[in-house]
């Protein structure tokens, strides 16, 4: 009798633990072939109400000073949450920024955010575009003031946080919740890894070449190792962007930028931190015959990469297997019209 | 019965900590001006700083110290200048230990509310990290030339870790008053070349070290 009653609480604890895990898994679909996420879900447990609030905020120009520029402006769902109209970001009052807007996906696995890694946690990432004078030109104080005056958001904050009064903390947590749902893991590559399909001969050859020449930095399955590298681009004389050194003040970080994911690369042109390449062909030509040598050049690029024209086409063929139409056309990611 | 209530009520009253920014023993007000040695006149417009992990050290070593996790002090907000310590009014305090700023763990752990909410204006937006303290104002020299100073000091990573640990000894009972001597700070700060520091780095650390030496407790 004693042993029986003792077991019950243990069973309940186990049930509750497994329920918590399944709940996160259900909402954001943690793929089995992905590593453990970096984001600490315990600090911001996902709920449908918070995700829905974050989704509304993401698509609402209320986050900008002139109420005209939503996050979506630079991060359209149909282009894997980046924009393809400009090499550099396009913000408030037709301002042009200094960097290419990054594609947003699989953010729960990212350690640093922005091209130079200036932001150390997803929760804090939105502060940068909200405050930047060439992006949304506002401040978190101004945003919260507007949200507190909005009947719609009073209702959404109450449903999400049981408190109708918006705070900076809850606004940023809700945005994180929506962003965490942007998981791309339904590409042909993913189905290949899961044994659900076979690559064509061309894709297979491209995959082999990719693993030989590209995968050290663009590491599977996220197709980035999260590091910062100088990939041999000639510095733009007008932008004068020296990359991560601005944040770290370490000379060894000069001209280093975050290695971007290659998932959905078909949709996310133009390429590089300054959007200088319009096509994947341009990118292949850069890595084979355009490398600019400097002190901080990535060790992986110090020896010339030699590829035939056919091999370049094969690699591009493999890169196209990273396109995830389920992700790009997922109605749950779009403007919340309901 | 009434007598008992009063006695016990007095014993359980908590001890407050008062914060005061001073200039030569005078309490600083944002609207007032203060004269330096060489005749320059200083006016402070903003003084905001984080005190965290505040531990009061009672005389009885067997007792746990009282801990306040974080307080944002803002000279323009009188409510922020006084707070409960968790100590009883008759507790004898032998010292206080606190951090000037926010530690690295909090800096990398996402968003917080309360005094740490980013709407408090003490979080950088162009890069991650809390601003440990802000001091802004102007100096008018004897020739009438006016210069502004703006120090936003933070940084949690070496070699730019500006967090300062401060321990102050205290004798006696009663209300505790933490005093920041800004006259001493302005004498030590480099007012010729370093009047604008708003990013982490070695210069920010130096200024934080200077400010850390300007606290006393009474």
C-alpha cells in the first residue's frame, strides 16, 4: 500500500514532464534530425495565444514610428522571410540600410543574430530593427505606448499573458514565440535524410561536392555552423562595412560576417551581407575565382576551389533541394487575417 | 493587547535603503548647478544606474544575508531612490555588498521585466547588453563655453566587462543611506577627451572603476 501510493506522484511527474516536451514539439515541430535547440524554452514556454500575438505584431506596422513599416517589409513569408527587391534593407521613409536583410528560419538553433552577431538572444533581436533609424525608426518605449492604447492589443495581450497592459518584456517574448515557429525542415534534402526519397544523379553528385567544398561552414542539417568568417569578398568602398570587428573589437574579426544558412537559398537572393550577388551562379564564380585574400580570410578559402562548369551546376542542383515549399507557403506563417 | 501590537509592529518594520547623489555633501537635483574647483559649472540631466545582487551583512554571521536582485536607480524618479531591504528595523548591519551593473548571465539570458524591462531605456539596441549606468549633463567653463557629457557605460564580455563589485562597511542601526559622490567622480573622470562613451570597451571599464570608488554608506 505504501509503495503503491509512493509510485503515483512519480508517475504524475513523469507524465507532466513528457507532456511539457510534447507540447513544445507539437507547436514548433522540432525535427528529429536537428540538434538540440539553443533557445531556452523554459524562459518563454510556447502557447498558441502568445504565438498568435507575436504573429500579429510581426505583421503590424505599429512597430514602426510612422506606422507604415512592419517586420514583414524586409521579411516576407513568400521569400523565406527575407526580401528580394533590394540588395540592402529598405526601411522607414524609404531609407536604405547597410546590409542585406537575413532570411528568418530555424531561429531556435541560432546562437547569435545579425550579420555581425551583435545580438546574443532571440528575445532581444527585435529591438535592433525597431530602433534603427533606417529600419523602423521607433523605440520599444514608443511601441509599448501604442500597444497599450490599442483595444485590439489589450485583448491579445490579455489572452496571451493574462494582463492587458503591454510591457517590453511581453512584447519581445511574443515576437520570439512567433519567430520560433518558423521552422524549415520539409525540403527534398530533409526527405532524403529521412529516407523518404532519393536524389537524382546530379543532386547526388552536387551533394558530394558540397560536402567536400562547402560543408565545413555550411554544416548540415542547419547549413550553417553559426560561426563568423571572412569569405573573401572585396570590401565595398562606400559601405565600409568591417563586420564583426565592430562588435568584438578584435582585429582577427575584421571583415567577418555570420555564415548564413543555405536553406531556402533559391528564394533568398540577392546573396551575401551586402546583397552583391544576384544569382547562385555569381556565388559559385566568387568561390572559384573571385576570392580576395586578406589577413582574416577563412582558412577554408586560402586554397583555391577548382570546379568545372558541370560541377558548379551540380552543386546548385543540390542547393535547390534545400527549398522548402511547405515552409514558404505555410498559411500559419502568414498575415493573420482570421 | 494594543500595546503588544505596537511593540511587535515596530519590531517587524523593515529597514529602508535610501539612495542619494551628492556634491560636497549636498543632495543633487537635476535642475541645479554645481561648481568645480576651477570654476566650471556642472549640471546633471540624467543619472540612472543599476544596483544588483545587493547583500546586507548583519552582525550575526549565522543569519542569511538579505538579497535584492536588481534595482534601477533613476534620479528623476523619487520612488526609485528608496526601497525595502528585507532587514528588520532593529537589525544591525555591518556592511553592504552589491554589483554596479548587471552580470553577464542576465545579459545573455533573453528578456526580463520589471526594472530590467527594455522600456526602461537601459538596454542597448544596436548590440545586446544592459547599460550599467547613464550619466549625462553639461559643463560650462569659466569662459562660458558649454560642453555636454554623455556616458552610457556597460559591457559584459572581457576585456570590456564594466561590471563592478562594491563592498562598503557600515556601523550602527537605523535607516541606511547609500551616497554617490558625483563631485569626486567628476574630478576623476577625463573631462577633456572622454566626454562621450556609449559603447563597451576599455575606456568604459575605466570610468566604471572610477564610479565604483565614489559610493559610501551612512
